[in-house]
């Protein structure tokens, strides 16, 4: 796995990332409603149970980095966290969400088992330290503007701040205007820092700002990138999924159709298990 680098295990509620099984982090981009999140969580529990895949539910209570001023952001932290708490209590799932300010970290940590820092904010020291101080593990998405080796500074900041667990997520690197590219060998570089590595398949398919006031995407590239990442070696796979992606309030061009997620995951798991067996 990823150059045979050993990584620290990260506990996300009852799920352990880095323990030898590929973990799925998945859910709708935005916590649009409790009904939507219940529908996604219920379906994903059935799928991951059949596949034997550890699962963490994800939804954002706020999308603070939208391309356009009028883009949907969500109902705010109170309503969003209430939805996540309901999912956690009803389905017994660990949950994760992203935080954008230091002030949000403590509030989110009262519900979320894993705090996620968006790519654009990955170098914000105060935010990293605030998340570390909550006692929750922290998953940082590597900025589109960073080389894989620059991510070591993120890990060092979290460790210095006493984080109970750290993860890094690859979500594509800027490659000219409105384009992203994934540096697959970079997964190995980041894993060499001793932390579990997650591959964000859906955000890596984005075309930032390509639609003018919103982000475009190439949904059809998600399976190939996911399979490639599994072949290199990852500890977790991040997929945003929605029953009706084209009608989603955010990231409508890259969320994966909920009805089609099982065959996608099944193929990725085949490759993951083969990679682990040959490592």
C-alpha cells in the first residue's frame, strides 16, 4: 500500500482509518434537508454492509466557498448540525462535516466524529489549531495550489497542536484555467508522512468556475480516477452522492448518482484488495 509506508490509525467513532480496510466517506455535498440525508444514509448503509466497507457519513452544513454570490450555501451551522446529529442517532453512523472558521470548530466537534478542513483553508494555522484542540481527528484537503510535499507542513502543524489524529485528502491540483489534475504518485508522497490518505473522487472531477457563476465538472472521470487511486494505495475514498445529482443545490455536475454507487465501489474494492494482497 502506497509504498508500504506505515500510517497512524485514526479513530472516527467506531470506524478506524488506516487499519487495513478501505473506508468510505460519502454523502450529499450539502445537507439540503433531513429527508435527503436520511435517504442517502439509509441507502449507503445497505450498500456498504453488502460490500463489507466501513462507512462515515458526510454532509456540509455550509458551503462558504461557492463560485457565485447567489449560490446555495445551506441553512447554517445550527440547522446543519441538527441534521447530522439526527443521522448519527438514527443510523448509528459516524459523521463528518467541514468547518470554515475557528469559531465553528468547537460547535461542529459536539456532533462530528471527524472535522474536515476545506482545501482553500488548508494552510490556515488558527483553523488547524482550533480543530486539533477539539479532541476530534482532523481531515485536511490538500489545497489545489499545493505540491504533495508541501502537505507535510499541514501534518506538522496538527501534530504540534496535539491533534488526536490527522488525515490528508487529495482532491486534484490546479492545471491551467478551469481544470484539475490528480498527481497519483503524490498519494505515496503524502502517505510517507505517516498519516492515512483519502482520495476525493468527486471534487477531483471538478472544473472550477467553468460555468461562470458555478463550478463545472466531468462526472464520467470519477470511476477511472477512483480505480487508479486504489491501485496506488489509499486508506479512504471520499465520494459525494445524491439521488438526483443534476438537481442538487451544490456540485450538481460531480456528485455521483446514488443508484449507481454500488458498482462503482465494488470495482474499487476489487482493486484495493488486490493492491493490499500484493503489497
